């Protein structure tokens, strides 16, 4: 019997107002695995992440998380059930310190009885942050800000993390470190991840599965090796 999907996106049609961007987008994310969502600029990758979390208009389709349908629930309920978004441009409070960032998000996300990842667990994952709790988040380097953003996304009981272009503005060595952390967190905590990324080479190194979009539709869904051998690899 095959393992059930952690995140199951079924025939998603979504967009903004009267503009439809996604056309019957379907894919699955398994527990502890990283799905890399690829495609050229404007193909619908960010729209897909927003539709999963409920941040744009869904015309039809379904989103299932851990065997429960969530597409008809508000964003707050989806977050409470373990969906997390690390948005493009880093999701931190720049005018607060590292410690204040962690405390604010932990106060919201770690109240649930099954909360698994608290502030101390995040600091163990990202020791570079542990000695700088009084430092303003906005004064951190790009790599440190992205570590903090990922740490905030992990607080509480995350089940699936949606990462939108996390490598933007980072040096190549920092990109590799960040992606290694994403893979390690997924494998150790059984968290799933959908990684939207223009850095195809780096993202493919941690991908367990690849989905390619073109003009808002899935044109490939399979393993990294199959993706490299497909007719759609010329996009990159």
C-alpha cells in the first residue's frame, strides 16, 4: 500500500479576479520530501503557492493537507493546520530583533497542543542566530535573514512549507547551505516542502520530485532524473 500524500493539490484553477493563471494544476508532496516547482517567469509558480494557502482567487480544484480538505478554509485555519509560506523577499519583521521575531511568531504558532518546534529548537537548527537575539533583523546579512525567515516558518507544528524564491540575493555558498538546511529539516521532522526557485541547479540537488509549469499548466511531473531527460528541460 503506497504512503498517503502530505499535500495533495487536485485540478487547481486559480488567479486574480477575472484573470485565470492556473489551469488544472495537480501534484503531490510526500512527508519528508522536497518538491521543486519549476518554470519560466510568469508561468504561475507563485500563484500556485498563494492558491494553496488561500491568498488568491480559486475558481475550482481541491487542496488536501494530511488527508483533510482545506481549500474552503480561511488562511488562518490552513496555517493552524501546518501550512507555512516563506514569501519572496524574506518573511521577517525587519524593525524587531531576532528574539522578538521568534517570540512574536511563537506566541501565535506554538500554542497548539501538538506544537513540535519551539524557539529553542529553531536556535539549535540555526546556531548563527542564537548569539544575536538582540540584533535587529533588518541589519542581518541576506543569508542570516533567510535563516530567520525559515526558522519563523518552522515554529509550531509545520507540515508543509511553501518556499518562494528563497535564494534571491544570496551568494552561491549561502544558497547551498540554506537548501541543505531545508532538506535536513524535511527529512528529520517529516515536513514536506514546495520549493519555487529560479536557481534550477541548486534546487535540483535537494529535489525528491519535480513539477514543471508552462503557461499555468503542468507539463511535467516526475523524478529529477526524468525531468532532466524530458522534452521540457530546454526551458532551463
